[in-house]
C-alpha cells in the first residue's frame, strides 16, 4: 500500500461520494468543450483567412499567414488533448477507485 491508501484506511474516510460527482462533471463537460474548441477554432481560422485575402502588403500577408498557422496548430493541440482526456477518463476513474479502495 502506498502512503495515501494507508492514510485513508487508517482514517476510515470514504471519498467515493465526493469523487464520483466530480468525475461525472468532468466527463459531461468534455464533449461540449470539443464542440466549443472546434467552433471557435473554425471561426477564428476563417477570420484569419479573410485577413490574409484582404491584406494589401506582403508583410501583413505574411503576418496573417503566421497567425493562421499558429492558430491551426494551437487548436489542433487543444482538440487532441481534450479527446485524449475523454479517452483516458475510464482509466482515470479506475485509478481513482483503486486508490480509494
């Protein structure tokens, strides 16, 4: 047994009623977060695309292009991390249950 399990067993504390709703809220918020990130990312990338097309000078076009590339990379990273958390939630739930037991 590790230190936390030993401490919880000695105290007789049952964290299951506290942890279960927290895990449910996190799990329920992940799909809306994916939708929000996708929508905001799409709108922002369209805005930057319009900015590129309206740019008159080469410098402003290059800056808008760099901004668009950065936005796409950033939104992809956020999207991938949220999906990874969604996939990892059952594993995390089992780990928490194992730590409590």
